[in-house]
C-alpha cells in the first residue's frame, strides 16, 4: 500500500472514496471529499439502520489530515 498523503499537500478527486485519517484518530475511515472549497468530507455507511435514520451519507466530524487510495479488491475468493 502507498504511504499516507497529507491533505495539505494534495487532495483526492472529489467524490472518490479513499482511506482517510486524522492525526489524532485511532482508525482510518473510508470517506470522500464532498466540497473542496469548504473542505467538507463525507463517509458512506452501509448498514440498514443508516438508510432508515438519516440516509447513508454521514458528515465526518472533522476533516482528515491524511489520505491514501483504497487498495484494489481481490480477484478471487469473494463469495
């Protein structure tokens, strides 16, 4: 996997899901850049409860400090 890219150096393409992390977070979060001018990031949640309560897109509580592309899916073994 590639190294983390600081958001101060480069941002991902808008609406493309990437792996994000804030320097104070414990775990990375898949998210996408929603608004480049306001630095607004969203995450896509997939649970059935998310579709009922507030929809499947959630605002990140704070903008990430780093990101990296998602790894490619495995070609075999997915059922």
